[in-house]
């Protein structure tokens, strides 16, 4: 098993966002554009004020960090929330929300007024970047993305802070991400992306990845909707192949699925026996509270978080018993890890 040499600053940052076992049990609350749209839709208005996003993030952070090892926030609306994180670790997002749909390739962009230096000064223990990526994309577009990630990797290296790269696949064949055809390609999308960005040139410390299958296409699961892309045995094998494509620590994202589906996904992960290192789980914990906040206000949402929200995150924490420590994947002096 290859392992990555780690510097003191990166080690301290990783420890800050992990639990005592060296597992990352983090909550994600860096949604911006999509959250704004969802809140407005549930409220039946064209737009909600920035204050609504700020308050939503504060409430989620205050309640859920009692049950998480860290929180992922954005510096645009999330800094007030970062003061309410119950002493837990802080990851800050560095990319602009969404992408320009008018341009091909879902090209990424960084926040104009932020740098790794500034995010670190704002209290970040780790830096997170979201990248839409598929090995099936035109090489000119992927070249652009790879150079972009190299720059950020070097910036994080210069400031000795961990770099979390979140990889989200997408369809380039005109089939749509919800289709059976895409579900069949997804293992290659995830595995190919992990393989590429696990290379040392990118200086990524933790890969935040999708699971390599679409649960509703796995025969024999509770999430199965009738169209089969893989048998259960094939799904388990896809987990193993993706995991073996990198020696870097990696964690799973919840990709907007419901809490029961994410829990079943993590059970499948456990069954596959792969050495994953935790989760950064957002919407699977708090998504159903959007309507509560929009229609009934902050107090009702806080109550919802303290009951259903906590139950959701505890479900995830139980499923994380199968996660492995990232300590085994990095090389640092034994004294340092003690």
C-alpha cells in the first residue's frame, strides 16, 4: 500500500476535521445557488434575501456540529455560521457556486475575493474545491480543469493546508445523469476521476467522491426502482475497483439522495470492504428541513434539526463504523500521529 508523505500543517488540518478514530464524519453546508432556489421555491417567492441563507446555515451548523467531526461552509454566506460550530473543524469552499451553462464543459471558477491565504485567515482547517469532471469529456476541456486543479494544489501546498477535491461526474453523451445509460457509465466516470486526481502532481490530500454506482439501478436494494444497471455483486465490485484506483484518502459525498438511500449506500460500501475514510454529507441530513424553514420559520426548523436532523446524522454516524482511518494512508512520524 503506497502512502503519501504529509507535512505538519496538512496533518494538523486533517486531524482538526476528523474524529478520534481518524475518520472524517463531516457535515456539508456550502450550498449557495441551489439552496437559494430551493428556499424560494418552498416559500413561493421569486427570491429569498441573503439573510435567509445565513440564518439557515447558522442553524444547521449549531445543531449538527454537535454530532459531526467538522462542517463544510462557504465564505460567502457561511462565515457567521462558522462561529457556531461547537469547536469542530472547518472546511471552506473556494469555488464559485454552479457553472456557466452557456459554456461547454462545466468549467470551474474560483471566488473573486478569496485566496487560500484568506480562507486560512478566516479560520479554515482545510480547503475544498468542487470540480465537475468526467474522463469522457473532450481532452481540451479536461486539460483546462487539470491545470486549474494543479494551481490550487500548489497554493494549498504553499500554505501547508489540506486540499479536499470534490469530484462530481456528469453526462456528455446526451443521456442525462438520471438515465440507465449513465448509471452504466458511472463506475468508469468515478474510477477514472479518482485515478487522475490521485496523482501527486495535483497535491490533493483527500478525494471527496461519489459512490461509483447509482443506487436505484442496483438490483435487490431497497432503493431499486426496477431498471437494472448492476447486480448487487457487480455493484460491490465497482466499489472495490474505484477504491483501488487511488492510494489517497477518500470520502463519499451524499449527492443529494435521501437519508435512507445514503444509509443503504454506506451499508453497501461496508459490505464491499473498501477502505473509505468517511463522508462529507449535506443534503441527506438537512434537505427535508428546507420546507420547514421556508414555511414555518427558524424556530420550527431548529426543532426539526434537533429531532429529525439529529436522527439523520446519527444514522450516518452509525453507518460510518465501517469507515477506516486515513492515518493508514499517510506517512508521518509515529509521534506525530499519537
